[in-house]
């Protein structure tokens, strides 16, 4: 269930990620993201950089596929290797909400962001990336999975 009344607005500060880039169809994102998180975690352990925040996936779509960047928040840039590269989230104002429930219902969270932005006289930016923070491990029952969803807002006039 998305906490529809809990849409908030914040400034993304351009947090650093260590991440893997890939393309996927919607049905392939879960397995590919899981593989990316394992690869990034192994690389960070090898280079001695601690994970400093949640797992994150950034999505940009075109007509053919999603372009996805998945990894972990880190407190410094990492040396590239084994497909892992440094990445920064965009420094933008965002609408955000928390979704509790299965990943298959995340569309409800994205819908809530659009409604919440409109209620505040704002609009989500449909042209840029959107991202998700994953605060539950794979062992968490789907009904209890916690995902925080972010959409950039269009600039104010």
C-alpha cells in the first residue's frame, strides 16, 4: 500500500552511487537488479569501500527498454571495475513517497506522486529519470517490502 497522503517534496543532493548500468524489459528488471546489487556489493568489498545507504535503481525509459542503473549509496566515488562505475543522482527537487507492498504494485506509488504534485500545484518531470530506494532485503515478505520512490519535479515558473 502506498501512503498516498505522504507525498513530500525534497531536494536531492546528488548522492553518490557505485552502480552497474543495464537495459531491461519490465519483467526482467527484478532479476537483473538483483544481479547488479550482488556485483556492486562484491566490488565494494574488494576495494574496501563501505556501503553508506540503501540499494537504489535509477530508471530512464525509451520505446524499446528501460535503461537502468542499480547500485548502492556510497560516501565517495569508487574506482571503476568489473562493470561497476561511479554514478551520481541528479541534484533536483523531487516528489517522494514510501510504498509498502509488492514491487508489482509500485505503479500506485508513481500515481500518488503525480497526484500529490498536482495537489501542490506542481508537476512531475516525465522526461527525466526516476528512482527507487530499496529498504527491505530479499527475505522480506512482499506485503512488507519498503520502497521509497522519487520523481523529479518540473522547475517552478
